[in-house]
């Protein structure tokens, strides 16, 4: 087996990359990752430099790969390590550049160690991970981070000596609901009335919705979505990582994975939310509006998506990172993980102590959230 670092995904044939993306995950697909690169959303001066680590077999076929990047900041990762960077700086060390194995701008858990069918899994995993560590050492990176890997991958990485970090997201689970009203009927009276009131206020404003997906998606749809994305970025004073070209490429290459929810008022589009579908799971990614309307965000991003999941028998809806306000709207806490290797042993020890305390805090936080479940308890009938 030959391990090699590629500084552009475009140097790898699409069919070769997708043969290691065996579960067809859209976020680790060639279409998604190459769209980021071709649209200049990553690369050059963005602080996201591709360092794809791949393993070739004797015939030159890809046996495995890591979607790996050299990072010169910590933006767009959703696993926050700014305090670690400050600690490095206070010790006279440089935290950047660092290496991450991740999907840019996507807080979505999934396989990070990609392996093609037909190979010895343990050999490929061990080879890829060791090659990543060796590369980090040889190139003097401060650290290597696996962001949002699967639980199995986290367990493996912990066995390899990496430090595991936990966080909480909020996910909606479909309990075989036959309609939105049945979903509401499972919630406590106060939460049920709150959601019904929010949906009613949107309807009373005369706002209507439509879902666009597959071959229905046009360049105009995606340009509108880009402009709404920009409106959200500007409202929060953030940096627009994604370009208009990225949204256009996404619409061209991944139309079958896109579920675009559009809101209309008096014939004009006023808001939209872009979701990505993989098998029976829906992932909420971007949203925006051109004018504020009461409860429009909740309806566009959450309730319309839940409706879609119920109507299409999807099992889960992941609405993105953070967002405790999702709890009262039927989303329950779910633990995510990341795994971290530090080059400096003393700082690694300090991080270990920090993570032990943080894990206890996250576990306690989840317990508190569980106690605030929006769903009926066994004693509530109404």
C-alpha cells in the first residue's frame, strides 16, 4: 500500500474518491468536496488548505482516504478550540497551522476514515491514521483533529492515544408519525400550544411554502439561496466562506440530495432553507430571509423540515450545531465527539485535564436537558 498527500482533490479521479465513500454520504462525496474547492470556498487564502491523505493499493486504486486540511485559523469547524490556541500562544508556541480531518463548514457526524470495500479494514485504518500522525510530526503541525467522526471511530482513535471531546447537538427523531399533528400530540401541552401558535402566526401573515428538490432545482433557486445565506451572514456579522459558485455547483451536482424549502409572500420569495438528504436522514444547513416575519425562522427551518421528514418517512432531522431553543420544538440532545492529538506533551496533558472536566460538564448538561424534555411524561394526558 502506498500513502500519498494530495493538495487538490481535483488531482484524484472522482470515481476513485467515491469508491472509498462507500455509504454515499453526501458531505464526504467528491461532488461536495470538489465543489468547495472549485468555487474557491476553500484553498488559497481561505485558511483551509487541502491535504487529502490517500492510500493506493498495488493497482493504483484508492483503498482509503482522509479528508484532511491544513488550517490557519479555527473558523468554520464547530469544534471550538480558540482557548487552546491562546494557551499555545501564551507558552510562546504556534498553534497554527494545524491539521484537521473534517468536512469544511459542516457539523455533521459521519465516517472520517474512508475505506473502500474489499480491503482489510484494520490495515487501512491503521495505515491512514499513522500516516496522518507521521505527516503532522514531519511537517511540525501543532496538532491533528478529527471532527465529528462516528462513535466507532472515536473509540478507535481513543485507543490510539487521542483525546476525545464531547459536545451536544439537538436532533429530531421520527417516531413513525403519520402527520405533524400526531407529532404535536406527543408533546406537553405548553410546548404543543407554543408550536401551534408559531405555525398559526406564519400562516396568518399570508406566507406560503414550497419544497424544491431533484431536477426541479434551477440556477435561480440556488442564487436565491446564496443571497439568503449572505443575509444571515451579514445579520450575525460573520464571514461568508461560501461563494455563489459553490451554491451553483451544488445545485448542478447534488440536486438529488438537496431539499430546498422556500417561503413566499404575495408571490415573492422571502426566505429559504437548504437541507441535504442522505438516505433517511435530513440535515439542515443554511437559511436566510430578506425581511423579518414573526416565527418565520422556526417554520422555514424546523417545522417545514419536520413535515417533510414525516411525509417522506425519514427517520431523523439534524438541524445543525448548537441551538438549545430547538429543545422546546421537539429536538432532543445527542452527543457528538471529536478526537485530538497534540504534538507538545505538556500542553497535551493540560488539554487532557480540561477535557476531563468538560466531559463531566457535558454529561451533566445532557442530564439537565433530558429533564426538560418537551414530550409528555407518563402522568400527562393533555
